[in-house]
C-alpha cells in the first residue's frame, strides 16, 4: 500500500498507516511496540523504539531528530501498539482477532 509517497506493507492495518502518516506530517514523537501479531507477544520487554516518523526512499523510518531522514525502518506490519511519546497516550493497540488492512 502506498500513501502520500510512503510505501507500507499490504498486511499493515489501515489505522496504523493513518497514525504513522499523521505522525510524519505533524512531526509528533511516538513510541512503537513490535511483536507477533498472531499471539500478541512483544518482541522486547523494554520500550526503546521511540522517535519521529520519517521517510527514506519511500520507506517509513523512525528517526531520533525531525531533521534526519535516516533511521531504523519501521516494521509496520509487526506493530502491536503505538503511543504518543508525550503522555504515553495509546493511539493504537492491535486486537487479538484483528485482520490485516482493518
């Protein structure tokens, strides 16, 4: 799926794409928790994937500085939860029975 020049995995829920694009456009710092989307198990116990959503060669990346476009590739199809960095408000939490592209 391609939106606003950013390419996302076809398995990524529509709501995740909307949140990531909004964060990229508004430069809102977020926290991403990755894991197994079938079992709901986190890959890491510690939350350490935080930053701003950028784009590098059309691929979404998580960067530490809003002026930087190089960072770690966002594994958008493996996102279990997205929170705001400020206040840790949950923007998205994957449900156990959630289907792709929802």
